[in-house]
């Protein structure tokens, strides 16, 4: 495989605050420095871009010293918090703006989709806009004409093709716009979060088209999204940006583990000290963790594989009746289910001695839906009800769906609904 | 480390590039876009109107009537002995072409920020499409002027189209270049300093009065010889004077003044290209 994108020492400085007043003075200062062959005075004082902290200067580095290479046929996800530099990177790659230092070298044509429907004119019909948009994206007229039927067919708005697009629903608008972009013949496709719109059927089409583009046609795809599920399905490797710096570039599941654990303090294993352990004078939780089938701590689990959740807790008084439980929430905070122990010897509320106990819950594969699952370990007494210890959302893991076709989603590549994703057996016969 | 085959890059994105490189190869590749943008301008212009393309005639026609009334009759400014409506229409048609090129290109960056911020194509395509669509509009308005000429000729008015008519295509190019050059300079500067937006709207009005649209250069020269240079050195003056001379046989221009105009226009266009190229690369960060 050959390198098709080579990024070297790429940096981009931005000016904060209002541009307008006072800029003539600073422009002249920069100009004067340039004449004397000195370094640009405004670039020296730049600092790392962290939007949450107040800085000293009003120049920040949107991107700083990026170096990476992308090989042909790779589908690479770009992940990072808001303001980490994802869009800036895409803008430079699609030549919308220039870097402040460094360079990017590219083999082949780049089609960038930073927005769908760029240059659509509301007064023009779908047909006219299709030609215009295609030309803006770099297609020749003959090329559009040749693919016209295919594009209209893909968009599914054939009936409205001669109606001005200002009469379109926003969904139809996006459909037409993405259809044009999907048919570009470029070697590299750069996509910003444009798939957030459109209905489920169309999202499926878009993701399907993109995976077809990268896997089937050997074209290179760069994809920015906050939808971790979509990124894991589509991209084999990913770039993690943090405050304009390249934090990591690795296989997607490792990057997502890294990103989620840093950004939301999620962790697959947690141990508490005596002071901060959740609990009361009856019991306190010592540790909790998520393990894969090989009994290794793991925060990134294949949807088809079982997962083991363990906890250790300490009972502080003799002769108490209690049991242990886990509460499961998904990434949207929706409570999925609770599970407490009703089958070990502790279920009958037999009296416990002081000391340390373990509890282990096995959840089979093909049960959780993809995405982040947050787990709260608890120690309870059922009757009369009392909550002794509760580690709210203290551990979490990420479920990754597969595109191999043997999970519940089968061949479907779009956003698959539902809060759980069980794999059931179907029976079906031909009866007439 | 790398072998030679690996060094054949199609696109290199770097900090600086040749300031006079117009990327004409790229522009040529996007020529269909130019045509489609021109088409969009026209279709969008008269969508949901009843009169449609007729509106292209209304503006020069009514302006001519008003000018004839105000400047011709009320103020009695002489018109080199030409029929007044014909004199004004010639000036208005030519001036409109220049002024439209200038005002439209002067907002290229600010008006298209949304588009430029999302997709790459040679930015020069947009000002070029403005020049072309104004050229077509100019062509339509010229037909009005030609019809007027024929009407006056058949009614026995005395004016004499002559060999200098051959300068017409050249004058057209000059006006386009001048409008494009000035427009690009202004558009590049407005990305940072919006003050120029205010300047341009009344600046064009004022500049029209310093150009021989509503009066001939001969009148200024005889009445205010001390200030005539102000009008005479305005590059648009010699273009309009030459335009009138070719079509109507009256006008004050010399080959020298036209050469000076050509030189000034070329310099302005070069400066325009230089600034435009510089700004095009990063304007999206400041616009």
C-alpha cells in the first residue's frame, strides 16, 4: 500500500476575539517584522489551544505540529472534543484554508463534504442544483450528465427534480446533496459530520455508500464524527486530536478507549481507598471492573462476546442481611436494567460476617446495543429496603458492533435502533 | 528513505505559493462551473417575476429618461451636439457594465464566504463568472442602444459611427479588466475591514460624476480647464469618450489617453490579482 496523504509539521494559528478594530496596527507590525526578515511577532506567543482555559495571548494554535501519513484505501476516523481541531484539519486537507506552517502532500483528487448542499440556490430546481453542485465539487458537466439518472435514483427525490429546492423538506434537500457527493470520482473522500441529518433509511444508504467506497473501491476516506458507533463500524484506524495536538493515531477501538476514558472519566476498572469508597457503616465497595472472556480488564467489547462484571466489597458489621447488585445505564443516561443476586447462597438474606466479599455477573454476548454502557455497583438489603453502597456510573465500557453480518444487525450498516440488541432465532417457511 | 516514485504528489498544500500564479489549469478544469454560475445568476435574477428579462431594459431606459429631464433639460448641460437620450444611454450602458463588474466582484469574498468555507475550487472562477454574466447583460442593454441609434438615424438625426467602432471590443475588455481589478482589491480588503463596503456604495456614485457619463469631456475642458485633469485622468473617462466617438462620432480622446488608461488598468489588475491570491488562501479565517 502506498501513502496517499502525508502531513508534515502542520500547524494553524487562529486569532481570538474581534477582528476589525486594532488589526491595522497589528497588520503593520507583522508587515514591518517581515520586511526586516524577522519572525512573525504574533506567532511566537501562541499557546496550546484549550478552550476551557483563559490564555494570555489572543493567538491560539488550532493545530500544532501534526505529522501523520494515511495509506491508500484506509478509512480513518478523526475523533476529538469540540474545538480539538477536527474541522480545521479537514479544512486544510480540502484546501479551504491554508496552514500557518508545515505542509500536506496528497496523491489523487480530493472530494470534501464539509457540508451537504454547498452552493445550492433555493430558486433553482433540483435538476439545476444537481448540475451546479456537481460542478462546484469538481465534476465536469458531461460526467454529471452520464451519472444523472444514477444520482437521482440514489437520492430518491425523482418526483421533485424539477421543483425549486426551496420547496424541499430539509431531508429531501440533504438526500439530493449527498447523492451528488456520493458519486464523485475522487481518490480521497473527506467527510465532516454531515450524516447527522436525514432519516434512518438514508443514513443507512450514506454509511453503506461510504463503506463501499473505502472497502470495495479502495478509495481513502477521512471521516469526522461524534458518533463513536459509526466510526467503529466504518473506520479501521483513527486519529485522536486533543487541543490541536495529535494525541494518538492507532486502531479505532484503541483510540476510542483512549478518548472515552480521558474525556468522560470512564474507566473499566476502579478501586477505592478507605476515605472515598462508596458506602455507609454497614458496607463499602472496594473495587469494580469489567472483564472480557479472557478475564482481562477491557473497556471495548465486541457485541458478540460475553462480558463479566465484578465487584469487591467489605461488610463492616456482623450479622447483617444484604446482597449485591449492578445498575446499567446507556450513554444517554437511560436506565437499561438492574440486576441483583438471587441465586447464590447470599440470596436468602442469610446473615453475613464481617469481611470482604466478591460478586461476579456474566452477561452473554449479543445482548447490549452498541455504544457506551455505564455501570453502578451497589450493596443493598432487600427487605426492609436499604441502600448501603452505590458507586454511581463508576465503571463503563464500550460495545462495538461488527459489520461481519453475524451480529443482530446482520447486513444492515446504518443506525440500528433499540436499547438492547439480542440475537434471536427466527423461523420462516414458504407456505404457498 | 522514500524512493522517487513516492514523491509524485498531485496536490501540495503549503504555506506560501507564487503570488502571480492564477492556477489557470485549475480554472480551465472548472470551466463548466463558470457557465453554470452565469446561468444561475440569470435564472435567479428573474425567477418569480412577471416581466422576466425585460427588467434588463427597464433600468437603463428609465435612467436615460430621468437624465434627459434633469441634466439635459433642467440643467441644460450640452451633449456635444448629440441627441440627448442617445448621449446618456451610451454613457449609462458603458458605465453600468463597469460599475456592475466592480460592485459585484467587490463582494465576492463576503457574499460567498459560506461557499468558499466549505469547498475548494479556484476562487477566480467567481469573479470571472461575474464579468461574463455582466457582459451578457451588457450585450442585452447594448441592443437597446443599437435600436435607439437606428430610430434616431431613420428620423434624420446627425451622428456618424466611424472606424473607431473597431475599438469597441478592446474597450469592453478594458472596462472588464478595470472592474475586475478594482473589485478584487476591494473584495480582498473587505474580508478584514468592512469599512470599504460603505465606501463602495457611494464611491461608485461619486466616481460616476467624475466620469463623462452625463457630460462630455469637451465641456469640462472649456469650462473648468483647471480641474479637467481630474476627469481626464480617470481611466473610465477615455473609455467612455472613445466608446461615444466610435458609435456616435463625438467624443474627446487621443490614442495617448487611451494608452495611459490601458497602462493604469493593467497595473490595477495586476495588483488585484496579487492581493486576491494572497487573501484567497486564508480569508475564511478572518471574514
